[in-house]
C-alpha cells in the first residue's frame, strides 16, 4: 500500500511539473506577442508566466537546493525539452552573426556552420535555448563556444564579436503591403582567444 502511494505521489508530482512547464512556455509565447491575440492581453499572459516561473522555483537563488533539485529533475526527464504546445516547439527566428576583427582593421562576417542535416535541425533549438537563458554567464559561455569553433578556422583574427538577435517576420497584412523582415538586436559579446602554440622547425 505504501509503495502504491509512493508511485501515485511521484506520478502526481511529475504531472504537476509537466503542466506548469507547459503553462509557462505557452504563456511566454503568448506574452511575447507571437500569436494573433489582442495586444492588451499580453500583460495578463506575463502574470501567468511569472506565477508559473515562481511555482517552478526559478526565481530562487541559483544555489537554492529546491531550485537545483527541480531544475535537475525537469531537465533529466525531458519535461523542459520544448513541449510548450504539447509537441516539440517550433523555435523562433533567432540569428547569430560572428564578426571577425583582424589586426589590420579588416572585418569579416560568418554564420555558424553545421556538420550535417541533423545538426542543422538542432541549431535553431540551440538558439532558442540561448534566447531563453536568463543567466548571463551561461549565455555568454554558450556563445563563446560557438565563437571558438569559428576562431579555429580563422586563428589570425584577434577578436570575434558574437551578435545575437531576433528576426521579426512581418504579419500577413504587412507582407502584402511590402514590409520585409527586420532584425532586432538582443546581445553582443566580444571574445579574444590566445594564439595556438606553433611548432618550431629544426
């Protein structure tokens, strides 16, 4: 009997977390204005999103054991894996541009490269995760790893600036009136990497 109660309690806790995460992600999308709902409702959507964020303990300090336990569980079980609308989420149109600055003043631009089709599908999901990351140091580290892979192909660059933004697509009516997509800046980080050791020839 006690084991049955344990399983029931675990099931209810798991179902509660799935529900709260779904509510949080769904109302976040609505609050950001990605739906055709009236704009004046967005402040109410933000309130619901805030309450669900508090229910998940995400407003507690990073060192709080409750926050760490809940975050570890929802990540380990895949609850927070992009299921805001009861199916894998379609990521927003985020974009990363890497500016390569050379000592002679040249500036080149590169976009992240992927090794295959499967990685290309996951890249927008990574951008979506970066955009939703509220912890600045974690966001910076994720972008630094992507900048480092580009620097390995261009070791002569003395600085790489990672510019992360959002591509806002026009509505159907705006598109019919000739309005094009616009790019909105979100974050920028400058990274410098030390030169790799050179092999001395005898």
